[in-house]
C-alpha cells in the first residue's frame, strides 16, 4: 500500500459508522483492561477548568464538585489527561497528514451562536450527569454493566429527531 492510497483510504475518506463504533468499543475495552479505569473525557476537561481557576487565584479545590471528582495531580500525571493529550495529538497528526487543517469561520454568524449555545447546554448536561453519554455507553461495554443497555435505544430514537 502506498502512502497516497493509505492517506486516501484512512485519513481523507469518511469511515463507515458501524465498523468505526465497533473499533471504538474494542479500543475502550482494551483501555479499561490496561488502565483499570474507564474512558472519561468531560470529567478531565472539568479538572482542567478547575486547575485554570486555581491559576487565576480561585480556590476551586474547596468546592464540593471538585472534591468529588478529585482535582489532584495534573493532566500529565492523570491517565485521563494523558489520554486526552494523546487524542488531540492523534487528531492533529491525522488532519495534518491528510492536508485537512483549515482555520475558517462559519458563513453565517448564527452558526457561531448555535455552536456556543449547544456547547453550553451539552456541557451543563454532562456536568449534571457526572459525565457524558458517550462515556456511559463505552465504559459500560467493557464492564458488562446493565446501565450500558440504556443509552443505545434512546440514542437510536433521538438521533433522527436531531437531524
């Protein structure tokens, strides 16, 4: 396989969703087996926010929420922090290799407002739920938890409504 055919097949063309989700589930299982912890992104982002507040002089470590999710360490000492840094690095490398890095603004300013509002709503919901729905699904797979059976039917029913 030449570099150009690899690049076209794996970095430029969109992947089929079913094999991609199956691969993500398998990777999640390996992640759980190797690290002994579940795949968590939003909790680590919240820790980064708490540490940013600490840099600004706010004593966020005294807040109940941060005591609950443990604000100790740094992104380089926590497994979730290293995983997110690796995800960013991998995404950036793939985008650079595919020549698909572009800084651009949406054509309509309403799209910016929609993105900000959607991000706030999703972030608020993830904090209320102590994590996002993706982690609930992918952490339940390797743990064979009964709760992992709840997200798929609701996602299947809700996805067409969001289109």
